[in-house]
C-alpha cells in the first residue's frame, strides 16, 4: 500500500494545501480516521452516547486488537489513556517504591516524565539517577549497566525523544533491565507509528504513547501496554468501577488485565478513531513506514547540511523522522513563523522545557522538522528552499 503514495496523499487532504513537517507534534489524520470519529459522534447525537457505545462495541474493542497487532502482544495487555502523559503516570505511579529506592532514567527523558520523577523524589525520598548520552546521542549503555545495581526499582527511558531525532537502544536497555529483574517503562510516544515496535524484542514491562503523533490518530487519545507477567508487580494509585469490581460491600478486586489502569469514562469516538488509525498503519506495514520515514529524514538532513547557515543537531546513525536544526541567520522562533507563513508546519524545541538534554549539549531553542511517510522528496526540496530564503 505504501507503493501507492498518491492514494495515501489523497486520503490526507491537507497535503494539497500545505507542507506538514510537524508530525512529531501532531500528524495529519487520514480520511478514515476523521470519518470514524465523526460517525461515532453523529451516532451519539442520534441515539444517545451510552446507547451508541453499546452499538459500537466491536469498534471500541478493535482499539485493543489493533494495538496488540501493532506491538506484538495480547489485547488484554493494552489499555486506553487520554494522552501519553496520563498513560505514563498511570503505570509509573503503580510501581511500589520505598524511601531510598532508586529510579534510573536518561538525559533524553521526556520533560514531563522527568518532572514526575523529580516530584516523586521530593514526595517519597526516592533517588533519581540520570544516565548521560554517549557522543552519538544515544544513552550510554555501559553507564546504564553500571547504574542498574543496588535498590533500583525502575528503568524509565524514552525511545525517541521529542527534542532530537536519535533512536535510543531500547532493546539493549531492555536486556539489561531484564538481567537485573528491574521493571522497565518505555516512553514510545514518538516512536509508535514511525518505527516497527515489538514489545518482546524491546523487553519492556510497560510502554506508553499518544494517538495524535506518528500514529495519525485523533487528539486527546493515548494508550498503554503492560506485560501480563508484570501486572502483579503494579498496583494502580487510583481505581474506579471499571478498574476494579466490588466483591462485597467493603471489598473489591482489581481487574486482571491492563484495563486496571483505565477510567470508565473516556472519549469513545477518539478511541474508535485511534483504533482505525492503528489499523491503517498496520495495513500499510510498519516495516515499510519505518524505512520510508528514516530515508526521508536522512534526505532532509543531507539537504539542510548543504546550507552553510544551518547546523543539523543529530549525530550518530540510528535516527528517526525527527530532524532538529538551527540557523545562524534567524532565531528558531523567527524561522518557525516565517515557514508557517509560507504554509510549512514545523515546531520549535524550547530550551526552557529541555534543560536536562539541551543544557547538557549547550544548545538553545531549536527548529524541529519531523517527516512522515506521506511526505515527499519534492516537499523536502521546497522546504530547504524556504529555509534558505530570507
Ligand atoms: C517523547 C514524548 N513523550 C511523551 C509526550 C507527551 O505526550 P502527550 O502530550 O500525549 O501527553 C510527548 C509529547 O510531545 C513526547 O514527545
């Protein structure tokens, strides 16, 4: 299906009007996703929302099946969340921690995750160890292995950071975590939908992500994965009548699947839409998507490097569809706005939100252009021309 790029682009109407290089922010929904969301909202309007959920039960359940196919796991290991931050916090706060326990993370951890770690360290007197990146931008595996000793209860890593196109060696980290019997939480918010993911190969116990980025789902949607054999080591911080069931007036039992991390109320139309988006990605094929995204991003980096005023910040060779760069001629903000004015969507990575990583690399605000498989080489050429203009 990826061979029929024209069809894919016709199913993504906005590409006729603009160049969308902000897929790491939110990518464009294919027609089928928008239609599925609208159809469910209209059904809710026609017959009532609770009644619509009963009628649409198979479409809602498809969410779990689609993600199980995407991640190579069981539908019972998948849970819904309203976004990646909520998904991550639901499973993170389920890890049993005592004062003095340690959590290991990396320099590239997503800013909101790192804030949650710092907050918990303050509340519960746990220690956070931040493993630095090696010269190629990936987390240093030797330092990571040395950090995974003693009373470490959790390894929390981000697969593809928001602020850099580096792909971290998540599977190698998984082997280390497993060897030490340490729970491993992988933030796959930027990798899901652009890289082929297999939770067995990654070796993670928990994995979290969002719908609107590379998965091309609706905003306000997210997901989590929890390995069945790790579930008993995780106790949700809060439960409702969906996550647990009364066994008597004063007793209850937690669900025995990943839905113990869900709330009963949710954005049903969005859940259906995200399931459709994941089906769409699965039908195209994640291996092909990954290959094309990596090739397009490599092409973009090469063309940007031809401009002497531009510095591309990704080092190393394991890189994703996220390209970060700076211009000697314009601030990140000015360049971003100028591109927007020309119908080119990009984003700015802000130092103030990424002090841990950008501070370490002595960088300021950066421009970020993130490509998806529906982008083209022609768009890349037009983009580089626009960057070069004043
Ligand atoms: C790596 C990473 N993790 C988590 C998030 C948070 O996602 P959400 O806004 O859906 O909570 C983002 C968002 O940019 C991200 O890039």
